[in-house]
C-alpha cells in the first residue's frame, strides 16, 4: 500500500531533510499543508525537496506555486471546494492535475466525482488533535458507489490500527501524527507502516503516479 503522508502544520527541525528521506524510503505521495505559512515560506520548503520528488507533492495552499515547481497535485479544502466551480476542476484535470479534497461525513464521499480521491476523517481518534474522536469502530464498513472517487482514511492511523482499513473498505491511508509526533522517528515509523500494509495484503492505491 502506498501511504499518503501529510506534513506537520508547524515547522519541523530539518523538515526538508526528513521529507527527502521519506521519499527515498518509498513515500509516493506527500500532502504539503502549511496553513499558517506564507507562500514564500512554503516555496522555500519545496525548493529544498529533491526535484525528482516534487511531482509527488500535493499542495493544500497556494496552488499558483504548482506550475513553476513541477507539481501536478492539488488538494482542495472544503472551503476551497465550495469556492471552485466544477468547470474549473474539469479544466485542471484536463491539464493533467491530480485532484483531491477533504470530507468529514461518510455520505459526502459520493458527492465529489470531479476528484481523483478524497480524504475522509476522522476515522480513528486523532493523534495530532486533542478531543477529536473518530467515527469508526471495528465493525465499520465504508459503502461506496461505482462512480465514487477513491477514499483515503485519515485520523488516528498508526501501527496499531492501519491493518483494519482493508476490512473497512478504504482504498488507502493518510498519516500525520504517527509520523510527525516524533520527527526523529519519522522514517522508521513510515517503514513500519509500509511493512504492516504489505503483511496484511492491503491493496495499493490506484491514484495516478
């Protein structure tokens, strides 16, 4: 399974170095989410990432930075999505962009056919946010229509529960707290998650590469 890693919201010591190490360890998609940083600060971080890995970055803010930094993945928050017409989303897809968005209700998954995949959260109790309980228990099964985008579980995912996602009918996992809570262990924790996914035969995402 190709895990999606989401950046820490705040700056992390040696962050670019860790991100490059995660790419070298096999990370295939990295969501860059820095809502409190300026465009210049975000671009400074992008410039420190090895150029061959930049197409694997999905921008959460400042989409105008994409073209000049060889980035072809754009993520839309709920607010961004509500402010963007479907014609614009279709235009971006025709130009080769891979689009994703965030939802917080299971029933909302089927509403966003213009996106390649959606991040559904919080599945489990959040690691990075206090008092942010998950909606899924061990018996939860995600119901999807044929035309629904791929659904990536987000929220509270770590080495103790990632194996449950296959039975829950998710297409993949996005991880934040399990990686960045202890940045010094980010790469080793990522490798552990990869190994668990392989052992449990969780299918790989079909998100375009």
